[in-house]
C-alpha cells in the first residue's frame, strides 16, 4: 500500500525532531528534551539560541499556545532560543 504525502511529511517531521535531539543532546551532559503533543523542545543549556530550539509540531491544534509554552520553558531557564515552524503553520 503506497504512503500518501501527509504520511511522508509526518514521518519526515518526526525524523527531524529525533535527529535534532540526538545531535544537540550529545553535545552536553545537561541537555534536556521535552516532547509534547504540540511541540518538541531541545535545550543544551548553552547560552546560544541556535543550541536551544523549540519546534512547533505541524499537527498541533494551537501553534500560538505551543509558542507561548516554548517561551516560558526557555525564559524560565534564562536561555536564548529559537522557535521553528513549518511555512503552512503561519
């Protein structure tokens, strides 16, 4: 049975989250990964936004709420961060 485009996108997104987490968390022993229904957070604890990332999942129900959660998470740790969304979430 062939895989449809939506399934391919979902599998690619999930692979991206886990690859990102693997690459980032091996860099430091204090790294942390948090995954929820609407977002995926990777924190290395480093004071660089590129190393602390919030990915808003495309199948989440409320991207604004997920962004606010990512902001609270990183702000509470006093870490710079970046948030990523797919273009179809804007």
